[in-house]
């Protein structure tokens, strides 16, 4: 079977919005929303999930946001992106890649920012980059490098620096 849910189209104004929202729990938790493909049979793969904004011909394409909500009486929720385990071949990978541009006016490619959380009363959050353990052989590598430059530039700079301090 096939199910398609689509909001309205407009040739002049913004197209219709689509909202899927779980129920509010005024005294307890709100409801969950689960989006998943079913398990595969013995000779196939489970279905693909695609979360993507559409293309644009005259402006920016849409923003994709994945995040948890804020909390006033506890911790903000965690966001976890994981690859499932396997029993054959290499493990799956996670790739984070920012956008490229063909702007002849000199627009820069998109950046990637990994930033830990701030704390108003204690130590700020940490960032850990760790390669995979090889329980029977070598552990994995970590590479930090800039890409090669073009014909009229230099390769990018590497900066390893700690922040400033007003005490100590």
C-alpha cells in the first residue's frame, strides 16, 4: 500500500503547511511521535527515511531543524544520532557535510560548527572526538586536515587554541 499526506499548493502565495503533533499532557508527559520503516524480510533491507527540504529556484532552500525542547524544571532533552550494529562487513558511517556553492561572486562554502553547551554556574560542556576501538586489532584513526587549495589560493589554516581567562 501507499499513503501520501500533502498540504495545499499555491501558484501565488506560500503553499499550505503540514503539522503532525502529539497530544499535550497538562499534568504529565506529552505523547510520542514515531516515524520508522518496518523491518525487512530475509533477503532485503529496511526502508529508507528521508528528511529533506525542497529545492528552490529563486532563493534559499528550506531549513531542516532537529532538536529537543527547552526545560524550565529539568534538563533539556538529548539528541542522539546512531548507526545500528551489524554482524557482517564494516559498520555503517555517519557523514556530516555542509553545502557547496558555485557562486562566481566569491561566496564561501558552508561551515560546520560543533559547539558544546555553556553553563552559567559550572564548567561548560566538553567535546570528545574518539576513534573506534579494535578489540582484536588496531583502533581507528583520527584525521584533522584542511583540503588542498585551488590554483590561486592557499590551503586552509589549522588553529588549535584554548580560550582566554580572567582568573589564573
